[in-house]
C-alpha cells in the first residue's frame, strides 16, 4: 500500500518518490531502535539501507553468474 508521495528536487528536476507503510512487530522495532542508536537516524533509514544492500548484492550475484555463463560458452566455442 502506498502511504504517501513526495517530490524531491534533484538536479533541477522534480523526482517523485512514493513511500509505503510497513507493519512490523513492536518488540522487533524497539530492539532495532536500541541497536541503531548512533548508527542511523531512525528505523526507516536502517531498513532502507538494508534493502538497498540486499538489492545491490543480488545484482552482483547475477552479474557473476552471467559472467560465468559467458566464460563457459566461450570455452565451449574454443575461444578460451
């Protein structure tokens, strides 16, 4: 569910970023807030960071898998 939409000026252009509301267990949030004290501004910043890292890591894994496929195909064709 999209909870809100905000427009941010970036490089002279307006970029619309939509935000979602996520429901998490209260006790988990309290523990995470204790852990992130001094590391992140708030729980949303921590969750955004973690999700970005997961997405970036997954993209790297796909790139490595694709590279291995290309190398295998080149071997099969006798180029390497």
